[in-house]
């Protein structure tokens, strides 16, 4: 077994804005495993200032190379050693699975027989930009739309939500919000109360992570469901995962393999969430089509009861070609490619 590492920079078609800043390009490391006859590829894609393994690029590559060397010697992924390196673990998991087949998981989605229902994502921007993007998503057939909030003036964001609800009832369009920790702890409950007037499905990470007591208070008192996202980053020990969910008691958790422990770690989160009566869905995290394909196939291995967040791989001008396409509000693997 031989593993090669290639550094790649992907460029966004348009700037991707969150409450943490604006992304114009994306640095990933592609790992390719070969065994003499077959090859498999995976994507290691940490997010700057967010991933728990977002190291300086030269250090990241050195650490990744060390794990690849161990895998070359043993043929196995050093899972326990990689718990704190989720983006690296996810890349090696994907490469190992794709070494055997393009079908990472034997599911109707992977065979191109079924699509996965996804939410449409409206990135942060000016009020007019967000309204225009919202219209585009609805015209394309999305019936679940996620709005990034927490960056522009809150009153304008509230007005945007109000205008959407004036045009589309909650039966026509499910609205999810993602604050990326953008609300202030002492203002968050009041803001959530105002938003709750408009039949919001849920809001992700209203305040910054690592404020367990305040987040637990919001989950208890807020009149709309709260989902944890960034809160899960760096919580890689199974017992700590269980402890956190029992303390905070969110309605949902949002799982991103590149951030939340690879496929192994996400399975743990799902098992614990089920035990605690907490819902979940799976989302990509600005990976290229290599990562998106793996995340979507991984998601399809579970019984899915709500829209997933799997459309972000379409954002790049120089993406890796793969037979992924969005038709209406579903992501498909094309059987004709």
C-alpha cells in the first residue's frame, strides 16, 4: 500500500460569507491510496479558525504524512490516534473505502437509484442579495431552505424572514437558520423569541461554542428548537459527547464528518443522540466533490427522515469532476456518468 498527498486550492464561484468571515478559496489535501492494482482518493479539508485540526499548512501536511506512513505499514487506519484529527481521519476513511469500489456504501443513492432530499443554502450577504438568493432557491424547487444569519443587522434579517413567511407558509417552505455563533449571549433569547413568530424549524448554534450552561439555558427556554454544530468540534471522546448532550439537551445536532470525528466519530454522535432522544442531520463543510460524494454516500447509509445539508460541493470554479447533480431539491449520483 502506498499513500500520496496532493495539496489543492479550490476557488469559490462567489464569496461564501459566514459570521466568522468570508471565504474566497479553500485549501484541501487529497490523499490517494494505491495497492498496485487499484486506487482510492479522499479529501482532508480542515476549516481555518474552526476545525480542531486546523494547523499551519506545513505542520498539517507533516502530521497527515505521519498517519499515512502508519497506515502504509499496517494497512489499517490508526483510528484512536486520529480522534483529534477529524479532517485527516475522514480523508483516509474515504480513500480506503474508495479503494474497493466507487460505491462507498451499498445503498440506492450510491447506485444512482434514489436522490437525497437536501436543504437549499442561502449565504450571508446584503439584505437584497439574500432575498435574491432565497428567490433562486425557491424557484429551483427547494422546500427546505437554510438561511445564514448573525452577520448583517438583526432587524434586517428578521424582516427577511418575515417577508419569506408572508409569501410562503410553513407548510410550503421549511425554514432553518444558522447563526454560526453570531448572537450575543445576553441578547440571544430575545432574538430567538422574535424569530419564533415565523414558524422556524430550528436554529443552529445561536451563540459561540463552549458556553454549555448558557446554551443549556437557551435550549430550555427558547421557543424554537436549537441545533448544535460548532459546539461539537473538538469533543471527540465518547463519554464527553454523552455528557455534553445530557447537559445541553439540544433538539438536534448537525454532523459534519470533516469537523466532527470523521465517519467513525459521526456514528458515535448518532448512536448517543438516539439514546438521548435528540434528532440529527448530516451536512458537508465546504469540501470539494470528493468530500461531498463521500459524505452523501455515508448519509445514505442511514434511514433519513429530514432534508440533509449536502449541496455545498457545487460552489467551486475548479471542482473535481464527479457524477453529482442537484435536481429539484435532491442530490443524485448520475448513473449516466
